[in-house]
């Protein structure tokens, strides 16, 4: 009778034991026991974290924990390093980059969930992977548990992308959903997201759009070969959105508001931006609620003959939380453990350098603008003239009836003391205009004496 050979152990080192790192440990220690097929079995051999004693698995696996990153990076029995340290501020990124580079030099492949370090230092990291002959995987950097990167680079490998866009930050989507469904103020919806673990104690990178920006840069690299840097694209947060904006959105279209990360080809350039966007209710993204993520791909082959460019393929799944991210990380680890190798350079469906980044001020879209003004005659006409002078055309003007509590809530949210009878909210929708024109128009009116709160403005989604 034949004797089965024991599975080959593949050594794994883990940098980080936070939300994602702990979820990885839960799966490998408790659920799967490390089996990955092809006679391979994962085995965690070292875990780096700054404070090991407070971690969930420390008591049972004390010998695996260390507070020295080099104990993971230099360990001779580790084949794959997982970098799941969790980005808190920009000052940490050079160190995280150095960890990845050191792992490569020591003959180890790397799987990372840290989109910020790849967005900032991706060129250097991929060059080092190629030089050392090591592998880098980053599926968990975009879309949580959705296999976006693998789908783009493999399943859609013969497609010529026209646009890739969607909801890539579960925290923002949860906040906006609560504001719409329950009419909660922004601050209250944010607190609830924090209580449920969808938002960090310091939520800045989520709500100001920088987390979505880093993910968008990776998507634009894979889809369009674009090597842009953080800070080079237009990014607008959701902090100014209030429940009243959803009331207006319901009348316009009807529509809703979603934070979108957008990359779409315009001739030989690529338009990139992250912003809250007015999305028509019949669009596939409008029904994606809570902490869910959804990414749309429009391809030249699939769009042929349709006369529009929007959503040919949709990938939907959980976008926040340690569990979905851990699953994505371990999917990459299992692939490496089975011996699957890919090109060591940055993956891209488009030859890098073929397309250029569209200038931010040239972004050309319709806009939603919400004003809160002192209530007296002639204001709408004055604003209309200001927009007209810079070539911006008004499409519609909306003024809803507002109860006293709604007005007071708006004033409190903006730290203003005006009473209900003194202020008037209303919304203008603008025809397609450039960001340059939009900024010039707003600059010309925001200091008028009748402006109570700085205008709230963001794009209206248009497929073309």
C-alpha cells in the first residue's frame, strides 16, 4: 500500500497583528489549518507586532510573536512575508517600503494589503521585485474581498479598458448610506461607523478620499499603465455632505450620492478623480449600500456598438473589515505557495507610458452645487451671472421646503448661528463644465455677503 508523503510546509511571516493580521491568524490557526493544495501547507513561523502581549493569539502561540520586524524579514524558514501593518500616517510609509525591499533581498516573496505604500513607492518596489526575482501580490489593496486585481489582470487580459470606476471605500459608503436611509447628520453617521468597526478612530484617510485615491492609482496602473502619484489627481472628501443633499438628490433624476473613484480614458489621456458623485437611481452602483464595494469595468470590445461607455462588468463584495481583507491576502499567499509565478514587474493591461494623466483642471463633467444664503431678493440672479461670466450654464434650480429642525441641523453642522427665517438652502445643477471654470465661478461668489456657508459641490455622473 502506497504511503502518502506529508505536505511540504511553506513558511509564512506576518508583519502586523491588527484587524487584518488577527483575521489572518484566525483563519490559519483555527479554520483552515494552512492547507492550500498541491501538497502544500502554510505555516506561520513568526509574527511581528509592536505589543505582542495584548494580542489575541499570544497566550497560545507565544513563541511565534516578536516585537522586532527583522525576526520576520531575516527568518531563514520564511518563504512568504505578509505585510499587514495598517497605514496610520505618511511618516510610516518609508519604513513599510523598506520592510518589503528587505524581504525581497532575503529571497522572500511579499503579499501586502497596504495600498498606501504601493501608491507612493510602487515603482521602486516593483523594480526591486524584478531585480531580485521575487514576487509581489496586492489583491487585498483594492476592494477588500473582491478579486479586482486578479480579474483585471487575468480574466480581462484581452480586454481594452475604456473606464474603471466604482465604490472602493466601505467606510464612506456606509456613512453615506446611513445619511440617506436614516436622515442622520454626517457626524452621527461617522460615529456609528466607528462603533461598528468600519471607521478608524482617526477616519481622515477614509472620509477625505486619500484611501480611495491610493486604490484608484493601483487600478489605473493595472488598467491603463498609468504611474501617477498621490496628490497628482483631483480628490474631494465626503465631509461636507449632509442628509439634506439626499433629499435634493431624490428630486434630481431621482439620484443618490456615492463616493466614486473614477478612471476613464479620454483619447490618449486618462481622467482620474475621487469625489462624492450624484448617481442616477437606475445605475447599478446606486443600490450598493453599507460597507459593500463595487467596481465597474467598461471595455472597448464589450461596449462596441452600444453608443455609450459605462458598466459592462461589475464586481461586488464586502469592502471593509478584517475578514474579507484576510481572505484576499491569503488568496495571494496560496497562489504563491502553489508555485504560481507572474511577471515581476507592475501588472498592466496597457503598455506603461502609452497614456498620460489628464490635467486636473481639464476634468469636464456636470455639477451639483448646494448653496445656503441669506434670504433676500436677487441672489439667484447674481449667482447665475457669476457663473455665466466664466462660461458655466445652469441646468436646473431646486428649492425644497425645509422644516425648522432641518435648517437648524444644517446651521449646527456648519457651526453657524443664523435662525431658520434668515437662511435659504437651494441647489443648482450645472451643465458640463471644466473643473477650472467651476473653481473660478465659485471663487467669484463664495465671498459675497449673502453666502452663509461655503457652497457644497460635486460631480453628476455621466457615462460619456
